[in-house]
C-alpha cells in the first residue's frame, strides 16, 4: 500500500505541477506528498524530481519512470473496473481524436467494432493533424503518433511507429541518392508544417547517437497525404511512417534511403486527461485499443506499421 501511495503521489505531483496541488487533489498535507516521494526516490536509489519553491522538474530517470507509473495506475483502474463494473453497461458519448492519416486507417475502422460490443455508447471521432487540446475541448481520449510533449496528460503506449526517408526512383535519378543525413541539405525535402509532429526535425542515428535534423525545402504542408502525393510526383524526399508508404515501396513507386541511419521507432499512444475515475466507456475504449494494437497479427496486415 505504501508503494502504491508513493507512486500515486509522484504521478499526481507531475500532473498538478507542484506538491501542494498534488496534496490538495489527494486530500492530504503537502508534507505527506513530499515524504512519499522522498521515500520512493530513496527506495529506487535515483532522483525522480528536481524540486524548487516554484516548480518541479522531471529528471531523465523520472521521465522514463513516469510513463511506467501512469500505465501501471491505468491498468490498475482497468482491473478494478472489470470487477466493480459487474453487469453495468458502458453508456454515454465518447469523444476521441486522432491524426487524420493514421485515424482513417487505424482508428475509424475500429469504431464500429467497438460500438458493436457496446451498443449504448455513441462516438464522435475528430481526425485532425493539429494537436487537439483534449482537456479544454472536452475530448475523452486522443490517439497520438510520435514523440509526446511533456504534459499533465496520461499516456499509454500502444505500439511502435517506424519512420524512414523515401523518394521516387525518378527523383533520385535526377538529384542523386543521399548516402548520409548531412547530404539532405542539397536535396528538396518535403516538410510537414503542422505543429502535430516533427517539431524537432527528422530523426537519425549518426555515429551511434540519436540526431535530429531540420532539412530545408521549397514545399511544406500540414497534411501528410499531400506530402505523400508530392513525393510520388517526383518532387523530393519525404520522412514518413512506414504504414503510410510501405505499399508504394512494395510496388516500386517509392524507394527508401538512408536506411543505415534509421532512428528507433517512436510510439503510438492513447492519451487522456488525468482523472481519478475515468468513465467506463473511456476505460473500455483504451482497453479495446490496447487489445487490438497489442495483437501482432493486426500489424502484420497490409498498410500497418512494422
């Protein structure tokens, strides 16, 4: 019980931004929250938070530990719900959002299947490449692809997402094939201008280190499908997820380049507000995503990321 309370206080402190705010949310004195986090750090032998009078900041170890703790608490809530819900049926309106391209392929087809299991639930699906403010816009759950920004939201990693550079054989015949990420500076690069992703640039592993580059190009667009179309039109090199381009690669319409420098996969996540008691329909939707995306056979289908 002490260990669980320590983890809950750690997650609450990060979510609320201070020990005092976490204490108010938990209904205890700030000193108790502080002692719990001190005990957690002492037991683990690492510093999780850097605390000042004004703010708290996650250490590298704390950031890595946070996602595991959030997933643990979410799994615990799901386990309790599966027992306590008993014969209670999920009902009400579920508001979800996803990036447009990924949502069309891997979220929208799942919604009817979920509704078939829960006939008293209705769904609104918002497909948008902007980062939707799920708290202020009343969204219950977002499916997000890529690196997550630091926030007080809870995230559950659902699957890996692999990315690579691609171009048409015609473009490469005309402009040459880059052999090193540094050579992208002399190429036309097709850039995603949305705030939704690629904010740090294109990721590569160079000399054993993860490196982010910001290529230049005359074309950028906030819609990934447009970048895909421009790439197929011989207009340059694009950095895209494998699920978007694997069919074109298989047909020979696109060729992957710089494979020796490919970065490790980032994640596909379910993101939702920090709440003590999520509505049953939200918990079941997240469970449904975890079960579906956790099945290796699902990602083996054509059009799925690997």
